[in-house]
């Protein structure tokens, strides 16, 4: 491999196509955008309610996967304290069961 553009993974190394990866990124990005829009001027309780509502809608519509929820948790958890991280984990677990 001389540069990143010429790199091609082995067939056994990565089963996901670039389109699959882009779709996962897009749905995670869309969730983050919805959360960001919802955050403006709202309390913590209102934020949590909005996050749950958006995620439930995405799960029911089939546009949000458990992997997306894991990515969301992994991105957000370093930004919150231990109690909020635990609550976030509980919410993610609940959403995965939808």
C-alpha cells in the first residue's frame, strides 16, 4: 500500500461494503443532528425525552440499528459524568429491545 486511496482490504477482513458503512454513518449522523436541534434551550429531562422519542421512531421505522445506538453511546458517554453515563447506558439498553 503506497497511500490510503489505493488500500483495499482482504475479502475476509471486512464484510461491510463502503455503502453499508456510509449508511451506518449517515443514520448515526442524522440521530446526532436531531439531538443537536432538540438541545437548543431545553432542560436535561426534555433532552432525554427527545433522544428517546427520536431513537424509538428510528428503531420502529428500521432506520436506526443497535450498532447505531452503540456508536451514539460511545460518542456521547465520554462527555457525561458517571451517573449520566449509567442512565444513558440504561436508555440505550431499553432502546435496543424495541
